[in-house]
């Protein structure tokens, strides 16, 4: 059984930092160089949630409350959820599939149309970690919306989106003990 729980205590943050460090080593074994620093900073933000399997943290993400999607132009008009993922917190293929299913279901249950994600990418250099995350998300059914664009903070990103889709049977596999209730994430 999976659970989605907030990362809002020192113990949960330490567990998330350990997950990031372990994933850095795993990705390095696959020839992908990535730092855990971005993931550790990301998971200190409000809206950080852990994805637990049998009580063990196996993935993490950040759900942004009331995201300003104007910089997405036409693609940002429909109500959606903005999520931040990092290569070191995305988890294994099985975890990624479950996170993707959960996000699509959560967005549909929140009466949203899309789940959106912005993958940071460096300019002028091949960013192995960003390329890995992009391919990983595409393999899980996410659509690329732009080659590169700027986020509101001026960071170069590649935009992806996933259509919201209710999956009633998912509640048997993923427990959400009101950790991410409707008040946690609002439609833009």
C-alpha cells in the first residue's frame, strides 16, 4: 500500500534528504550526474509531499498552491495543478507510474483539467539529469508543451502536462489520509 503524506517535520525532511542522496548514487551508476542539492531545497518548500510504500519513503514531489500560470500563455488557461519533480525524488519506474496515476486522479477529483510540470534545463550545455527526467515523464504519458521557455523566476524550463483522469480504483492502492485535501491545492 502506498501513502501520500506531507513532508513537514525535521524527521520527514531528513528522510527525504537520505532518499535524494541514495538516488544520486543510483543515477550515477547509470551514468547520470545529478546533485541532491536542488531536491533537498525543493522538499523544504510548502506543499512537499512524500510517497511512501509500506512506511518507507520512495518518492517525493511539491504541489504548488495557487500557481500563477500566466507565463504558460494559452496552455495555462485551463484549471490545473503545478507540480515540481526532481530526478532524485521521482523514484523508480513503478513509483513514477503510481505518482503519475495519483496526480492525474487527484487533479480530476479536484475538478482540474491538467497537471503541469516545469523541468529546469541549463542553457548551452547538455543537462543529463533534465534529459533523464524529461524522458522518464514522457514515458509515463506526460506531453511536452514547449522546447524551452522561462519560468517566472527567469529559469529556463521545459513545460510538460498530464491530463487529469479520475481513477476510482486507485484509492485501493494509494492511501491519502487527508494529507492533500481540497484546501491544500486550489484551482488557479
